[in-house]
């Protein structure tokens, strides 16, 4: 049974608020307007990157006032040992036919940029008319690729964030805001 306000039962006991719901909504609305202008008269396919983009994608597509198609692609980084470089795994089973269409990849966060770089490269093999990227968060200080996201809502500092789709160990995705994990808290154990 949950007790309201009890730190042991609160879903966000270990999380410090960084970007609130109102701020996120305003930024996603603005991004939707920008995309609606830039893709007017272009056949657009939005490709959400699983799993982190689920909230952004569902909110964003409702702010795009254009006909569009929706698809999904899965990306995960697998780190075998602490010393080996992470290996990007991409599952394209849910990617629809994008030949002759303009693709916008939507992800939660652009961190080192390796995931988006790998996704853009893989998408090229599907021969779309164009591929661009949109993310909610950009941790620019950690980016190591030449590439930059074509669209982003917020620049954030080098801190581990959760909520609005972003996870820590597959938890916290359901928080409606973006928060920073407080490592001293029990929630990280
Ligand atoms: P990149 O390949 O380094 O740009 O990392 C992108 C992926 O790493 C994202 O799609 C997230 O799954 C994950 N990631 C990076 N930073 C964070 C964070 O602060 N919180 C949660 N997930 C993160
Ligand atoms: Mg992710």
C-alpha cells in the first residue's frame, strides 16, 4: 500500500527536479511548430527511438500539424566489460518503408552522439530522401562525434538524468518531468 509523502514509497524519492512538465510541454510545442514549418509539403516519417523517446514522440506528433507516418526503431548500447567500447545494436524490424520519404529520428537524449550517429548511418541504407535528428536533451559537453542534433529542446549539463522516458536501470521512465539522480539516495542501490 502506498503512503503519500513517504520517501520509501514515492516514485521519485531519489530524484532532484531539473526540468518541469510545463517547461517540457512548451518546448515540445515549439519543436512541433518548427517541424510543421520545415516539413510542410514534404512526406514526413517520424521514427521514434525505443525506448527512451516514447513520451517525446507521443507528445511531439500531436503538435505537428502535417500528415505524417510513424515508425519505431530500437537502439541499445551493449557494454561487455568495463574496458571494451560499447557496441551499438540496432533493430530495424519496426521501420516502415521510407524510400521517397523524409525521416526525422526522434530520441530522448544526445549524449556522446554515438547512438544517433549509428542510427543515421543505418537509416541511409533504407534510402530515404533525407534523415534528420530531433532530441529533447543535448548533453553537449559530452558529445564526441562531429555530428550535432538537427533539433533539440534543452541543453543540459553533464549529469545523469531520468524521467519523461529516460531511465536508470529501466526505472523512472514514467516521471512526467526530467530529474537528476541523487546518487547518495537509496534509490540508486
Ligand atoms: P549516446 O550514444 O552517448 O549519445 O547515448 C545515447 C543513449 O544513452 C540515450 O539514448 C540514452 O539511452 C542513454 N543516456 C545517455 N545519457 C543518459 C542520461 O543522462 N540518462 C539516461 N540515459 C542516458
Ligand atoms: Mg535511449
